[in-house]
C-alpha cells in the first residue's frame, strides 16, 4: 500500500510499504478520507514528525471486522484516535482525555495510508448516509464540542471567539446547533472571516489589530458587561487577556490553542475580582466523539460547508502547501484515498 510521511521541514513524501493483513482481532480498515489538522501543519513546519505517517482525522470502510461483534465488511467507520490506559483514576471517571498516557502530540494515528489495523475500541461505526468526508470531520468537530461544553454557555447566550482557522467554522456550527444566540469572532485578517459573516454563521467580526478593538467588541455585546463565554482558538497569553476582559463577571474562558513557550501572565487580579474562570481544553472523550457523529448523521450540524480543496494521497506536498497558504479561506483540507 501507499502512505504519506512527514519529511524534513516543509516536506511530505509518498512511499510504498507493506499492506497490513487481517489478524482476527483488530479491524482492518480501508481509509477513504483524511483531514489535515492544525497540529499536522505545525509538524510540517518544524519537522518534528520526520519519518512518521501523519494524520488523525479520518474515516474509512471495514475490510475485515476482526473481533468486533456487530461490525461487518463494508460498514462505514470513523476512528477515535486516542489511546487511554483504561486503568488510571481519570479513565475510571470517564474523562479519558485527561489520562496521563493518552496520546498527546501531533501524530500518533498514522492515518495517511491506504489501510490500517485499528483496535476495536477505537472503531466507531457511522451511519450509511454519512460521507467519508463527514466521517473525517467528526474528530475536529468534537474538539470544538468539548470546548463549548467547558465554557458552560447556555442557549440564547453570547459567545466570543478569537482566531479564524479550520476550527472556527466547526465551533460556530456546534454553537449554533446548541442554540447560542450571538457569535462574535476576532482575528487580524478580516478577509478570512467573510464567508462566516456572509453566511450568517457568525454575527460579526472585529479586527484585533485595529484601534478601538475593545470598544467595538463591547458595542457588539447585548449586555454592557460583555459576553457570557470566550473560547480561544488563536493562542497566546496576551491574546487571552485582551479577550477575557470583554467577558461578563462570572464567565468562563476556554483555551484551546497552545503556544509552546508562551509563559506570559494572565491578569489574575481581574479574574479574582470578577470571579471569571479560565480553563484549558484538551481533546475530548469517546462519548463526545460518538455524540458528534450522531449529530452530523442527524443533520443537526452541517460540517460539509467547511470542506475545502481535496487532494490525492500522492499529492501530500501540494496539500500541505495549500493548507499553509494564509490567503486561502479557512477550511478543512481533505485527502481522498
């Protein structure tokens, strides 16, 4: 079979390796769609996954169900890409994303391949009416779903989001499906947010680099005290501080984006005085993954309008170069296999 591997900095290469064979235990999957994640792009830029098969957002078709009862040849599946230990106190409590040994990083699932043997625990059967592209987008959509739940926002309330990237549209879709009343997004490049504004997916965009940023944001909020919750998918302590101040007293800020090495200080005085909470958001649980799969199948959320250009497995280099182009409107790039 053929695979796509990370090479040196800004390099992806295509090669042939041995095809895995059914072993009677694991599920042999023919992979059909792999989406490029932001962490994949970071690995492409810094060479940190050199030699590894990249990808962890994917779906495919069952070739051999192994020991998975109830699964048959031809079933459509998505892959839950995390591998918790199932033994620690976090796993026993159901928060497997907090397991100390669960995969943490940019690779790990080796999805950019024609076939893969997958442990039964990680295989999620999806509805026949779902496309493979939709199946590949279950993973990034679940990332946003987990963050939205942590924000404690309620239907009818107002959400502030910083950052316009591949997750922005998916987060807004989930928020709309949940009944969030108003969504305001900030970033430094207005052009990238236009599709979201024009479609009505978000209500407004504010350029975070222009003068009067704080005043514009507060004017857009229905309450003089600001927004009910804030989700950061841009990253950086300075960015977080500039947005947390626009959040209501008692609100919750959720940090999704990671900026390695950023050790700046949050404004603890204001957080204390206003009883604002700040929490990180890491991954998701298997239950949440399955919940999003069902929401997509039921058409409660539409991820299809966030699918961008598609490439073949042999076009990995072109796909990543396209994904890195900041002039390209935010979307999920799909590798079709």
